[in-house]
């Protein structure tokens, strides 16, 4: 569901995406609106779910988790007479701490999984010892990232 945003809302969202630690006063100066107006607009966008949450973006390399991989997985929908749910399998995979993202996708593969770990070996161990042991995972294809030119949570407004 799309919510009607005015130009000030969009300016506020752009600023919050760049730095969510900005104060209401700092934002109000930049968008040329009263702090009470800015506060009300932010609260409304939070209430409507446009702003979902605030978080710190950490440097995975400096934290020893500098290797990224994207794993494509295909699912078998029947196993020993039982039907398996693609959504339930995705939810199980999402619980692994190495997993940053799980997407149900169209095409030849069923899931796209983003993983961060300390090394290519650790990614391999994750795929072999955890991912492939999830009931319903039929096959996987792992793409290890060499370098990253862009990785962002920002949405173009």
C-alpha cells in the first residue's frame, strides 16, 4: 500500500537514510520546516511503516566477517509423502546467523540467500553442514563475492 508523501516527507526520508542519528532540529533546518512539523511527519511515517526501523550499519570486514556469498537453492516440494512449504523452508534458513537475506525468487531456482562469514571456507562449511541439511533443499549454487562496488540499504527516492 502506497502512502501519499509530500516533498518534505521525501527530503526527510533522504536525510534519515543517510544518517538516522540526525536530530529533529538538524533535519528541520535542512528541510526548512518547524521541528514540531518534522517530528510529526517522522512519527506518521513510522506509524505507517514507511520507516521500519533504525540501525547501525557495521563494517563486516573489520568484524572478521568479510566474505560474502550469494547462494541459489532449489527445493523439493515433496519428501517421504509430505508436502514441504517453500515459505517454511525460507523461514528456517533465515534463522541461521550467517544469513543476512533470504528471498523467494522466480526462475530456475527457488531461493536466493545472502551469507556473510569469515572466509570462503566458512561459507562452504555453512552450505555443506547447515544449508544442505535443511529438509527440502535439493541443490545449491554458491557465488562467492570477490569485491563489492555497492552495498546499501538506501531506496532511491
